[in-house]
C-alpha cells in the first residue's frame, strides 16, 4: 500500500513539474499573452501593465522560486487562481469535469461491449466472419480518434443530420463522441482478448465442458470468457486514463462541454494554474483507474485474493 501511495505521489509530482516546465519555456512573454487573452485581442501592453502583472503573479522571481512556490501550493491542495478566468482552478474543473467523466466511462463500456461481442462470436472459427472480425479489430486499433470523429461529424451530422452538429450532454449528444473514442480501443482490447480466448479454447477443461453437453456459446460465455479477459482487464486502467485524455480532444471536435475546451483556452492563454489542474486531474484518473482495475482483477480471478 505504501509503495502504491508513493507511486501515486510521484506521478502527480512528475505531471505537475512537466506541465510547469513546458508552460514556462513556451515562446512569448507570459504577461503579454495573459493581457491579450483577457482583452480578447492583440495589443502592446505598456511597461506599467506588464510590471503590475509580473509583480502580481511573481513572474519576476527566479524560475526556482516560482517552482518552489508552485509545488508548495499544490502540496497544500491549492491549485491556485486562473490567470484568465480569475476563479479558483478547483471550481472551474469541478464545473466542467462531469461531462468528461461521463464520456470517458461511456466510451470504455462501448469499447468492451464491441470487443467482447466480436471475440466471442468470431474467435476459433475458420470462416469469412471470423476473418472479417479479426481484420476489423486490426484496422480499428490503428484508427486515430480525431479522424473517426471528423468522419462521424461530416457524414452523420452535417450530411445526414442524424445527430446534432454540436455535442451536448444529452444521450443523443454523447453517442458520436463515445463511439469515436470506443472504436479504436475496442480493436486494441479485442486483439488482446482474442489471442487469449483462442488459447483458452484449447484447454482441457473446455473440452471437458463440451463433453458434458454444454453448447458452444455456453462454453464460450461461461468458461472461456472469464479467463480470456484477464490480460485486457489489466490494461483497462491505462485505457481509462487514455480515454480521459482523448476525451479532452474529442470534446473540442464535437464542441462538447467538458474540460477539453477549458484546456485549449488555458494553454493558448498560458494559464499555468488551470493547465496544471487539468493535467493533474488526468493523472489522478490514471491512478484511480488502476486501483479499480486491481479490485476488478481479483473479482474476476478469486485466486488472486489470497496472493
């Protein structure tokens, strides 16, 4: 437990440090960019304006002093005040993170459903459907979500008008973004599950189950599937974190409410406290997801409870 807690603290520290360094050394003067973002247009701030802003946020201090102050505030749970929105970062993230979490979880459920249906029905069968299913998983695993989302948006929203052009938090507005994220992940999970599924199908206990009169589909669902999903379950923690990060981009594609738009605006405006808050939220999602995977793994395979 102590090792996992230490690992979680290290991940959060590394994420915060990386975000701070990248934002710090981006081209352009931070004070000028903040003033331009607040004004909504490009201008040449006066020396007095720049001096006042630099003093307000401590930009005149050394990088080391800024970093120490920044890490110290984070250690106390203080994410700071947004440079551009002038609100506590925790309040901004809390107001926007809900739709992002809903999209992330929806995509994960869809990805598992797609991969399991394809795997159960196609694996171990030498026919055209099996070969097509395998090819489907290989192709979808390589597709970039941004490209899929753009195709969905153009074809299903703009041309056919089946779904709204701009995403919303309703069920209909969540369908396209969720499938956009789920399709590539389903191919990845499906390939892993299919390989293990094929291996388990050749095990003696499967043959024994068939001799007892259990049908093929029953054997696959009751005996093979539980063992076959274990390798993919171990990757679900990574998948959930990756989906959360991907959701940030897809929200921008579909103009959907969430922290995606918040992150884009914060990055463009060099809003370090807000960018850091969003990145830490993503890192925390990875940590929580991996803890949940450990619990799920022991539930699927009870033998690990005593390990």
